[in-house]
């Protein structure tokens, strides 16, 4: 374990410790080469075996290797040094997630590896004094240089400036020596920004003032809690405007960056420039360019997914996490971390404010507000004349969907007449079902055999559009078999239950004149597809949308007045600590798409359990009661946020080995007050991508640090290399 120390300067011959972006336990020692000075955080290329690798100077060398064996650093890479706060943050995340720091560093450093050509980090600019005041004779070539500098563009190198002025580089060097020109570190772009803020409503004004007052005042967490459509985005835009006018960078984290076309347009309209994006769809050159912009401070606002948190910001002054409750902020493989939680840590390490925005904050966040750790600003109503939609519950036991000429139906009569009404008024509707494909289960009507994935504990989902049966977990797909493999019966397979394709089929059959459009992650396969879809909706080229959760978030469609939730019970059946909370949040979000402008919205929840607390909370709008009830239940069971959970997921291709590791872990489990180990037990997905899986769950009191327990625990047993043990601190999923 290495620790990023404060910044040191190292002279030629000094030994430095260089952290490499690799899953190795420790940083390695290297020697500072002749004629080179290094500082902590410098990005350097070093020899590693027979190749070269790019790493970061992490501190003084450990000196545990014989001096003659230590190799010199090959070269400094031409990118700005990694700031101290980034280094501390990497160490913190590594310790918390029980990863080696190199693995975390990889998320920060990736685009800087194989960097070429080296990018200059200084620019030549006017130092202040004119030729006259500096007592330098104004020759024609000197005048040309000064004119080139005054034209406003900064020049990265002497040769570039010399070329643009049409003089030799020697002239520039003389002017630098004379103090007329200076080599300055690259800093914020001189791109102008406009600040076309709308007039805020009183509640927005108060919320914005509250957040603005925290800028520059060190670390703070503010929860911006306001119903859907209340104008939260405008409020945090105010804070961003202020942060950048003070010369700071701002980071906005959004759960699903691919779906944020509308957000981008709004941002541009407001600020007159596009934010710098950061997400996994960025490729090669664009990725390196954006990375460098962040590192040099040129990028003033970054909008990104989870990993944007690990960017090497030069001077980050504000973080906003929008839709903070969203489970997409949890990274589930590689370094397993929760980006919202780590964003709070990043803010603390950087002594800056963070804003967590949501209409339905997570229970964790609510409890932090109640405990006084976070402060809260509240927007109580929708912006302008818009009001919240009315939410009605349809009891499917009383109102059974009526079969039609197309076959089975999923829309109950009250919902059907509400859609009739909306369509005849020229309004748009959304049918929400969080399930892709045609049917979630295909079974043989002769013997009951169910088609499941050969590699996962999961049924195959029929997709009629692609005419394939798909596993939604591993990507396995196959054609529908003509005969049952269990009983041999021909053409005996029937589809069970609905996916959005099936609901769309019903909708089109019921409303043949309506334009029905299906929307899911697999129909939005190109970035432009999202923009086109939004256009189609805004321009009313679509009457009825049938979609999954990709449509639930953030969007603003003024003419959409009706939302029908086809199966409101869907998320409740899973065994998950947060099943009720998640369902509540998702349904609240999707309901929030209805009636966001002048026309009032209506929402219908189809359920078999109208008395369920989630349905009750949604229908009554009493979210406080729901949160209180959830909170009490978790407290009673010492579940998060009142206790801590850490999951151990053991997997491998050999089931016996996997079970043996699970049992060994249980045998050596830590014991003590406030420590409890559950399992091992086969995971809910006992087979995933061909790997057998067992799970253990460590539950501890809040004052017990699971990391300390885990380290000792894992050292006590021998894990064969063919078995993998993943540690998920604060797990969000339990499958
Ligand atoms: P939220 O983020 O809370 O869901 P938004 O910020 O998206 O809400 O606001 C909802 C709608 O109201 C958007 O169309 C937005 O442009 C508009 N809006 C919000 N505040 C203002 C304001 N002060 N002036 C004009 N329009 C506003
Ligand atoms: Zn599978």
C-alpha cells in the first residue's frame, strides 16, 4: 500500500516511487535521470521489463531495492502533473473499495498512456510590461512578435509563435529574458461564455442563493430536492455559472450520459459553449483531447458518467450529481464503486461543495440530511403553471385486460379509455414497462419446459423484431427451436408475459391510426437516435410511446400528458434491500414525464397489489411517510444506511472449487460485536456467463470498518487462481 504524499521536488539521482496503472500491489522505485527534475504527481514513462509504461510519481522511493538495480525514469510525459487532491482521492478509493491503487489510477490515467506526441503544457503570453516600459528597443521583429501575441491566441511553442509572427525563435527568447513575454502554464480557455439565465422563481432564487453561498467555503453537501419539473437544473446552472466565473471547473455527473441530448442543448443555450463530455462512448483522439482539456483547466464544465470523477481536474470547484438516487451510478465491475458516494469523498478531499439533485433522493441521502451531515434545499412545486400529475391506481384483479383479435392483452379498460381520450385530444401518451423484448419467458405448452440460457440462471427473452431468443445477462442468443428438446412436441412454444414489443403490438392493434413508437436501450443504438427520437416527440410525429426506463429520466415533453405503467409490481418481487425504494423512485420518475407544461398530466399504475406501500405513496404523494416507513424497517434490521453491508461474490467455472472457497471464507469469518456473516449461499444468479457463483454477505454496525476485517479475512485463506472473489462494499445489487 502506497500513500500519495504532499508535493516534493526530486533532483537527478533521487529515487522516486512511481505508481503504475496496473493491478500490482505496490509502486516501484525509479531514479530521476540526469538533467531532469521531477515533482510528485509528474506523469512519467518508465521501463518495465522489456516494455515501457506510463505512471505517476507518487512520492519518495521506498529504497527496498539495491541501488544498482533501480532503473532511471525514461522521460517525463508532456501532460500536467496529477494534482495532490487527485492522488489522495485515488488512495482513498483504493482503500475503501479494497483495490490496489494502480487499478484505481488506471481510471485516471488511461488516456495519458501511450501519449504521443508529448503535449506542451506551457504557453507563451504577454508578461505585462510593454517593450517601452521594459526598456527594450522596439525593433520590427519584436513588434511583430508582440502583435502576434496581442492577436489573442496563445502559442504553445516558440516555433509556433515564431512562425505565426514570421521571425526567428531567438527574438522570442530575448523577450522572455527581458520579462516582456512569459511562459505560462496552460489555463482556462479564453472562450467567452454567455450567461443567459432565466428569471428564477422565488423558491429557485432561494435555493440558488443557498448553494452560491457555499461556493469557495470549503466542503459541503447540499441536497437539491424538488419534484420533477420544479426547475432543479436551472438552480444548479446558477451555481455552475458562478463557479466558472470564479475561474473554477465544475463537474456535472448524470446517470446515463447517452440519453442527455436535451440537457446538452439546454446547457449550450444557457452558457454559449458546449460542456466537455466524458463517458465510455468517447474514442481515441477525442478522449485524449478531452482528458487534456480537463487536466489543463481548459475544460470549464465537464459533464460525465461515473468515471468522470477520476479525471485529473486542475482546479475543480463544484460537483453536481443529478438524479443522485440513480443506481446507474454504481459501477459493478472492475473497481466496484458508487460514483455518488465517491463524488462526496472527492468533494471532501478537494474541500469544495457538492450538490446532490433528485426528485426522489436515496434513503442514504435522506438519512444524512436528517442527521445534519448534509443540508437540504427544497423546491416544492413545478415551475410555472405546470402542476404535478394525478396518479391513479388500477387494480388488475378487478379490471382485467380484455383479449382482442391480436391475442392476449395487457392494458386494462380504464387505461385504454384514458389513452383514447388523450389521443383524441391530440395529446401524447407513454406506456411504461421496464422489460425489453416481446416476452420474458417462452415455454412448451405440452410439457412446460422453459427455455433458459445455457450459461446463466435466466430465461431467454424472445425478441420478435430480431427473431431471436436472447439472454439479457450474457448476450447469448438463439433462434426459437421448432421442437421442444424435452418432450419432442413440434411448434409447442408459447410466449408468457409481456415485454415492450408485445405491448406495442397491442397498442398498434387498439389504435391503428396512432403512430406507436417503441423505445428501449436496444432501439437507441446510435447517439443520433436519441436526438431524432426527442425531435419526433417534440414535433408530435409520435402519438404513443412504449418504452423502458430509458424514457423515464429527465426528459421534458410538453405535449405528453398520459403515462400508463403496465406492470407497477415488476420491481417489487426481487429480493433486494432497495426493491421498494427503487420501484418508488422509478415510478415517480416516469410519472414525472406527464403534464410538464400547461396541460395537466394523468398517470395510471396497473397493479395486483394496490395496498402496497409503494402504490399508496405514489397515489397519495406522501413521500415523507414512505421514506419514514422504509427508514424504520432498515433500522430495525441494521440494514444500510444504519448498518453496513459488504458482499463477497465467489465465482469460477468449477462449481466444487467455488463452493469450497465459500465454505473456507465462512469458516474463517471475522467475529465480534456488530459483525455478522451470512452465507455462503448460491447467488440468485447461481450461474452467470458460465461461471458458478456463491455469495457471502458481511453485515456490520456503522462504527465497524469492514475494510479492516476483510483484509485479514482474505489473507487467512488460499484462493485458487481459477476462482475469483469480488468484494462489493456497499452493494446495490444482490443477484
Ligand atoms: P427539474 O430539473 O427539476 O426536473 P427543470 O429544470 O428541467 O426541472 O425545469 C422544468 C422546465 O421548466 C424546463 O423546461 C425548464 O426550462 C423550465 N424552467 C425551470 N425554471 C425556469 C425559469 N426560472 N424560467 C423559465 N423556465 C424555467
Ligand atoms: Zn446468459
